[in-house]
C-alpha cells in the first residue's frame, strides 16, 4: 500500500469516528474506546490535512508561475512562494511518515531503571553512581519522579547495583535506548600515578508492567525472607523484612530490602519481577519480528557496549550512531543527554522508515 493510500484510509477512519461519536448511540465502553481511538488519530489527521493543503497550494502555485498569459509580477511572486513551500514540504511529509510508523505500546509507560557496576572494581561502582546521578538530574529536568527502590552501596560513594522506578510522561520512550554497557575512561581518585583506567557499568531500562500485562502464578514463585543487611540500626538485626523472590520457570531472582516492611519489600520485588518478565516477552517478540533487520539502533542487550565517557578529552561517544559530543560534564549533569536521546530516536525512526520502504523497492 502506498503512502497516499495509507493517508487516505486514516483520514477516512478519522471522519468515520467523528460521525460515530456525534451520533451518541454508544455504550459507555464503546464511547471510551472510540474516544481514545479518535484522540490517538487526531494529531496525525491534522498533520495529514496540513500536508494535503500544502500539496494543493503547490499545484495552484505551479499553474500560476507557469501561466504564459499571466501577469509577470504575479508569476514572480508565485515562483517565490512555490519554491518556499516546496522547501518546507519534505519536513511535513517526514513528520507524517514518522507518525505512521507502528508505535511501541510501551513508549508511554513508566520504567524500571537498573544500573550495575561492571569491570573496574571500586571505580566501576563510582561510575555506576555517576550514571544514577545523571538519570536523576535528567528526570528532574523532564519533570519525572525517580525513586530509588534498592541500592547496594560500596561505602566509598559508589553503588554495586541500583534499581529505580521512573514515573512520568513518555519515560520509556526517552530512556529505552540507554540499555547496554556504558564505559568510562578517567584517572581514578585513588590512582597515584595519574594513569587512565577503563571501567564499565551496565544499564537496563524496562517498561513498567501492570498485573494485567503479566500473568504470574503464585505456584511458580519461591519466596524467601531474611534479615536485611547494611544500614538500618537495630531494625536490621530484629526483623526478617528482606524478600527474595525466585520465578522458577524463568530463573529470574529479585531481592528487595529497602523498606522496613516485609509487605512493602514484597510489593516492590513483584513490580521489578513483572517488569523483567514483561521485557523478556517483548524481547522475544522483537527478535522474531526483526530477525532480518540489522539497522535497528541497539538491541537493548545489556552486553552491548553503547557509549564511552572519556574524561581526559571531555567527550561522550555513542558507538551505535557514531556521535561524539564534547559536552561530558553537561551530559552527566542531565543537560545535554537530550541531544543523544534525540539523535538515537531520529536514527531509529530513519531505520524503521527504510525497513518499511524495502518491500516496495
């Protein structure tokens, strides 16, 4: 089906929905469903109408500028407007094409952010803390809420592992390309010789799942409770509040000890487990659908090295799109991270548009 055919069908459906909603002959459930569909279609319908209007105006201007009997001044004016409009048309068409791409239904969801220190010992744990701080500051700038659900601290300002819940508008859409291995090159504070060390931390971004998204059979769970370790005073020694949940079929293990209440720790652990199971299913489906597509921006694989933060040169390089920014401090401050996110999103859109065009080629 051509692009124009797709646009025509979408406009027809939008008009049909408008008539259905105006009729008032709907049950509450039907009204809610049709209203949501209409609301989802409205932005692209308006953009399509803008595109159609620009195309019609372009045709009219073409007639005016090429009319041999027309007034010379009018023809010159039409010529100028024609070229101006023709120059603006591709951007509008690109926006329409991007809006037509199949949407990732998880894009609007909140996310579970997992950061783990990799190779590099204490320096890797310090870098993991730096990454957590970067995402915290980025979340603040986006108006999101980032809640650290669990963190295993090293005692020298680093974290071996941190799990956070990020809530807000389009969280997963903005963070999903952050999954992978983040590498740092810098001189550690403990390095007496001033030598540059390379360390790494892994990041995983999972869409938050609701109970309706993932069916978990209680019989498939092994739940262990134990005394929390680490900071917590006398409470640590008195109560078995920490929870470890093992999902037997998948082998996924989640531990949670951040809360003093065993009930709250179990609820948080189940939230993380649902997210991991949901992402596991999404990854399997994505692998099947994209088995023959190698142009996608990253696989979300935690073992894939995606980015290097080089302190001596003050640069950040994203290896998936070969983009280097000499704004390391601003990226870590959460200020310039949008530049990387926007570039990755644009590259992904371009790759998916190219994949859609392949069958017609």
